[in-house]
C-alpha cells in the first residue's frame, strides 16, 4: 500500500502510471482489455493505450489474440535477477541446497529489505509440505513465521511495536499470534530455546524454526535461516532441528563472508 504522504515531489507520473498498469495486469491471470485496465487504474483509455503499447514494446506485457493483455516474459527475467541478487554469492546457494538435501526439509533465508522482512532465497526439501507463498520476495506474515520472528527479535521492543503496527498481525490460522503481548512472550521463549519457532501459525499442520546467521549493526545485513517441516515431526525433533539449523547457519555465514 502506497503512503500518499511519502510521495516524492519529483514523481514522474508516466512511470508511476505504467507501473500501476503492470500491477493491474499482473493481478489478472486471464488478461485485461485496455478499457478494463483504464478503469482499474483510473486512467483515460487514450493514456492507458499509450502506456500499454510501450509496455508491450518493452516486453513487460503481451497482447493476446482476443485483445487482452497479460504479463510478459521480461517480468520473469527481472524476477530471476532479483532472486540472484537476494541469494548472494554461489557458496550461500550451495550451502542452502545442501541443507535441504541432507535433512529433506525446505530451507529459507530471510533479511530486511527496505526495512521489511522478506524471504530472499529458498531450497525445497522432499520431506517438507510445499509452501507456495514462501518464495524469494515474499514479505508478509513476519509475525506468523519463524523466519520473521527471528529477524524481528533483532529489533528493540519499540522497533518491533512500530513494525507490527504498520504491517499488522493478520490471522493466517487460528493459532496465529495477533497481539503484541503474546508475540513478545513468544520471542522470549524463542530466545531461551535458542531458535524461534512456530507451530501451525502460518499454515495449519506445518511448523517452522529459524536461527540468526549473521548479526550486524546494519539492519539490512542481518540474515536468518529457517526450515519448514510437518508440525508433528517438529514436536518430536526440536533439538535435532536446532542442531542442524545451527550447522547449516555456520556454512551459510562462511559463504556470506566470501562476499565481503
């Protein structure tokens, strides 16, 4: 959600409108006509037509035979570049994939991006439930994931309060923590445990655990490692999970060090 108070004085309207068009097309997998795009973006049809033609020329939207527009392949190219930039040096990706292969659990890296908790890399494991949301770029539900908890635990209580107030505490399941008081108590328990944990708070029947990989004074250089597995397995194997996460975190920290 855009904050109108944060709008820059030198905002380039045509660029802003083109991005709104691209966002609208991206939210409509069946495609949109120019008139539909114009209505959704609150633009004139003439303006929308010029924007869509430019985006089509650059490859960011595609015109289909029925006259509707869908997102183009250039969007996929930009996403791949984003994933590569997020993942960091090759050694980090290798360590993440190795952890997934060795344990069979899906593993995820996360950090603050623009001040917001985000998944920055992932490696699927065959023993973990598939979580289609947890892909590089996912930036929701920090209060309901162990990855988010681990990053938020590096903030001061006041910083966490402001974060949770700004992004909210949406109830993903009936187990999701939706009050700051309950969340703070949960983080404290995670600190005592040596890893942050959630059981069915993001997705019913799925558990996630996370540990800090690299602490840093710079908030955007703090990295955490998380893994997901069936909730029942987490309840019987928490110590094993913690040991394996810490071992993998050391390997990933070594990989990050090669970049510096």
